[in-house]
C-alpha cells in the first residue's frame, strides 16, 4: 500500500501517549499473503498489551470479530466472501491472509481489536493531498494481507505469524476517543491492508464519526463486490493503490488481479461519498513504460474523471525485489507529464524531493497558480483557506477536494 514504513507498537499499557512519526521513507505496498502481523505507529502506547493468544475460542453470535461476508458450502466448508480469493476453509484452517480462520464453523477475524501500534502522521503521508491538507491523522494497522507483493516494504509484519507482534489491544471506541482527545482530525487504517480487518475498521470508523473524527482507508483495493458497500460507506476518504495497468504485472508481481482492483476504484469514486485518491508505485522495468502509463491515465480519466488526484511514487528496493533499482526522478516527472497529457488535473510525485510534483495548482490552464506548496509533507503555503476553500483565489476556478 501507499503508506510509509511503519512504526512499532511499544506494548505499554495505556493509550494516552502517541508519538508522531518522522519524515519520509519509501512508500509501502500491500504485503504478502500468508501474513499474521501488522505494521503500525512508531512507538505509540495506545491500548493495553494484548494477552498472548493461543487459539481463539469458537465465536458467539454477538462476537464483532465474526466475518460479515461468508457462507457455508455443500461440503461443510465455509467460504470467505470478503475478497476475490474466496478462501474455502475447513475447521481450523486459515485463509490466504492468515488472520481470518474457521473457528467453530464460522470465519472469524483473529486480529479484531488488536494492533501492532499507532502513530500520528500528516495526512499528506497517506498520501492524501486534497483531503484536509495539513491535518493530522492517527494511523494504525493490524496484521495480514490478501496481496502477495514482491516489493512490499512492510513484509515483516504482513508475513509474520507471531501473534505477539499484534500486541496492543484497542477497542474501536477507545481508538476514536484517543484520536478525538489528541486533537487529530482523522484516523487512518494503514500499514497492512484494512481489507483484511474490515470488520474492525468499519466499527472503528463508526466510533470515529460519532466523535467527529474522519475515517480513512489506505488500501490496495482487492475487495469483493459484496463487501465494498459496507467498507467504503464507512470511510470519509481513501487512497487506493493502482499498482500497474496490465494483468500480467498484477498477477506476477502482486498475486492479485487488475480487474478486481479497477472495479473497486470505479465503485469507490462513482458510487460512494468517500474522497478518493490513487497511488501508483513506479517500478523500473515493470510498470513504468509509456504505453502502460498512457493506458492507466486514460482509464482513470474515462472511468473516474479528471479530478481524481493521482500520486506517482518512487520505488526503493525491498523484500523480494532488492535487485531492482530505485525509481529516478526523471521517470516520475515523465509519468506526471503523461498523466497531465491524458487530461488528469491533479498529479503528484512521491518518495522524492520534488517541489513541483508536491504542489497543488489551479486546474485552469490559463491560470495554473500555485495553491498549496509542500516541502515533503510540510505545507509552506495554503491559499485554499480563510473562506476560499475549494476555489482558486486568483481566477475563481473550483478545485476538487475536501478543504
């Protein structure tokens, strides 16, 4: 996913101290599949230390960890309907994500209410450049992933099977209360893909909204059509990875399918009220050729509109792709130019220092005034404040976003 490398849980016993994470690192991707661990906020002390977990007891009907999307097959197995993998599980078996398992004839999310830690980040780190710029976000994750990205920066938690790594207990209401008391504007489900802890994310999102805190999802978008309405209906904003634009890339490098991700993106943008931005991690020699970039940007324009912000992020060697070079600034600038040629109005570069690619500019071609100037995640200038939200102060052109 498009989150920075994650911080760790401190394992302390109260939820009162949350530390801000430092300046930028390389973007992360959705982690590999058989994961049971999650990356989270750097040295934050939210929640009580989790008990060391043996096996979860059979679920009871009121258990919020019972999967919301499942059905029983004729042979007695239970099928998980959360994502396109449709794992079919016998008693005691775990799904591809490792954190959802058949306990007592029901699929249960074993990481419900458990996190690997928390951090306070700028919203630009998600990355979201058109959603409350300059605001702060309480970020957290749990464990597991339903992707198998060879370039995952958070592989150590998305693949880990040590339940002690998910060592902080925090109920949804507690997370929302700490966020509100800390004065942050949003809570982000990130570090590992929130799709695999959807029940926990949805319940936390509801608790956050009750206290005026915005829920944000940072996700690879590999979700079933059945689960999309509940999940995106609970979110105020989302950054969704569009990792490339060929099926061969998706299958060979992420272990997932492009069509399912495109369907999720189009649904989230056109059929929900969530604010959506997209991120493509450009990997040299894999998804950075002109033809693929033109096709991706044309699809975004035609299916989602010209106002959906697109972030091109620099790859840095990680996990099973240590032999691939880092993305050059020239490649990011070329991709940004292609996107704008295809008609996208808001295109950014990430994981590099590039002031032009950090700036939000007026979409009016006769104006192009700089409206928000960023230096990495720090905002130096914001002209979309003080009653001007959503409108260029120079020419009056509307600027898409949540200001």
